C-alpha cells in the first residue's frame, strides 16, 4: 500500500522562487560566499518554477523576477568573494592595524596603508587614485 504524496500547488512556485531570490540578495549582502550557494539554489528554483508555471496556464512573472534577482545576486557575490580573496592579505593587515589604532589619526593611517597596499596590487591605477570615502 502506498501513501499519497502531497504536492504543493504549482501556483505558489513563483512566489517561492521570488522569496528565495530575495533571501539570496540578503545573504549576498551579509555573507558573500554563502550568497553564492543561496543564489544558485534560488536560480535553479526559479527556472524550475518558470517551467512549472508554463506547463499550466499561469503567468510566470514572479518566477522571472526571481531569475533576475538571483542571477544578479550570484554575479555580485562572485565578484565580492573574488575581491576578498584577491585583497585578502591587505584586508588582514588592515584589520590588525585597526585593532591597535586607538585614535582617529591612527585609524586614518590604517586606511591610508590599505589604500596604498591596494594600489600596489592594481598596476593600472596611478598612486593616490584609491581613496575610500569612509573607512571600510
């Protein structure tokens, strides 16, 4: 004897895809590396929702928005994660400098050191071009 399988209604597939895409955007802003995983999950869910909604006569607008949001979150999280890995040593040195900085002047010196270190890793920039509007 088999038990009946409860299937979620196809109408809610678009909303689920949109909510997962929004969660991927939030995760990307909080933890970019985890945002990659969440964005891939949201992208797959959104694409499956589009297929499901097209198989029945329902509009797939929310699922399409889910694809756009999750693809954007995926691109941003990949870019931010790559930058974090590329500038990992410089950011670690900035963190150590910031821990020992007790005054505003010494904190500004740490920011200056970070800017100069980042300029050295980017040969296409002229010295003094990297300036943060506020401390990272």
